[in-house]
């Protein structure tokens, strides 16, 4: 994992150019070959909280969160 530094100039430049210069923040967008224990549809507040509590309280960490927009967007991002 590389460590990237972001200056205010870099953030402004990316905002004005459509965010085309950012490196992807995920490792691989392809589904895992062996599947998942849980699939959560919706990456808003409730979906992310569900994933968090499944990991914290039940030890289930093989979870996929599906979101059509941005994770944490919608009412969480307002």
C-alpha cells in the first residue's frame, strides 16, 4: 500500500478536472472467487453499520457491501 500525500492544491486541481488523476482506492473490483459469507445491499449508514457490527459482534469479516453510488453517500453524506 503506497502512502500518498494530498496538498490543498492537489485536492482543488482534482476537483476542477473531474477527479481523473486519483489512483483507485480499492484493490480489486472483481468479486472473490470463493464468495462471501454476507452480502449487504446498500452502503449507506445502515448498511455500513450492519457490516461493522457483524465484524465486531460476530466475527464475520468476509462481507461484500454493494452500493450503486458512493459508499456512505445519501443521507449519511448530507
